[in-house]
C-alpha cells in the first residue's frame, strides 16, 4: 500500500558524511551524559520498600500517588496489581528511615483519607535484586544484538549485519543519553521499551536491505550509492505509513496511559524517531562504506559442464 510514489530518487548518500557526522556528535554527547550524569534508576534497580494495600472499592491511583508524593517521595511507583482494588507502592530508600517506618507513614496517610485501607504485605527489596536486573537486562541486550548479526549475516551479508548492529546500538545509546541528560526515571518498563526499539529498528533496516538487494538485481548499471538511494526512496511511502501509525499508538500511551506508561512511551518515541534516521543514514551508509557490492548479494549462476544453455558447452579448442 502506498499513499504516494516518488518518481525521482532522492540522493540520500550524497549527504551521508554530513548526516553521520551529526549522528556521531549526538552519540558522543549521549555517552558523555551517561558517564557524567548517569541514569536515574528506579526502585526496581536501587532497592526500596514494596507495599501492597487493599481498598474496599476501586482505588484511585492518581490520588494514591499524589498522597504518597505529598510525604516527600519524588520517585514513587504506584500501580494496580491483580484487581482494581489492590495497589502496589514502591518507595525509594531513605537514609535513617527503616522499611517498617516508611510503610507505617504511608499507610497512616492513606488511612487518613480512607480508614478501610488495609496493608496486605510490606517488604524491603535490596539493591542486590537491582544488580540482578541490570545483569539480566544487559544479557538480554547482548542476546538481541548477537541474534541480529547472525540473522542479517545469513539473510543478506555480514556487512549488513555489522551496519545494522552499529545503527541499532546508536539508537539505544541515544535513548539512554536522553534519560541521563534530563534525569528521567529509568525503570523496567523503560528497559522493555529500549529492547523493543532494537527489534523495531532492525525491521526498518531489513526492509531497506531487501530493496537494496532487489535493486542490485534489477538495475545492473547503477552504482552502489545510486542503488541505495533508489532503495530508500522506494520505501519512503511505506516508512511514513508504518511509523506514523505506530507513533500514533505510542503517543496515545504517552498522553493517556498515565505515569506508569509515561517514560515507556517516551523511550519508544525517541527510539522510533532515531530508528528511522539510523536505518536510512547510518545503517545504509555504513554498509556502503564497508564496500557492499552487487556480487555480495547477487550470486552468479554456476553452469554445469554439458549445460545446453551454455554457449561454450561442447566447444573444442
């Protein structure tokens, strides 16, 4: 399905060096902020107090969050679990305050508005759990990257695999750089969004790589950069339709999903925008600079001896 078709190829690769220079500067800034400011990790990673409270009627999550925040907790996670009457509250560690004191303080504030609120469970989650989550997240990231390289190397060529991984890691680091610079809370939901961006970006790269292979087969007189320009131009309509519809869904989560989905949707938004950029200007350009050529993707047919279609078959010298 296409809303429009561009008749003349856009010379994307003509500006590849400039655009990749901008990309490198953005990447370098993201790395700088990650090292100097660091990520603002949520309770899942740093440890804290986990409370489960029960209401007699449907709990107003917004009011519960505001009430807990009024006690001085800036990084509090409040969400339903199980039913709409059950609420889980995650509180960050406070110096000089025990987990029991935190839960008593919060429960007292909630019961001041609704005396029927009951405490189901309270426990302290140590930072050791956070270390395990970080390790698990890094392992998941590494497995995704390895899978991408193997998949693209088998489906296309190793140069495309290397180009796609560099482009996708570029997206991940830039997302993390935004969270470090603005000190947005980095939670498990955001980590899930980062991993989703990896798969999303690879899909866009695969579409462009497929068109590059088709163009190599169809246009034998075009140079490599002309083939890449044609492949990217021919996918423009599909790119706009796909990413616009996806972004519409993500923005609906951002504006109407509440605080629990806010940063997840924000990570996806950044990832989608930079994913389009990296697939076009980073992955394709790196593949071109690595020297991808027609022979890498279009294998010459091997003629067997005695093949009647071979003009030299049976010739005697």
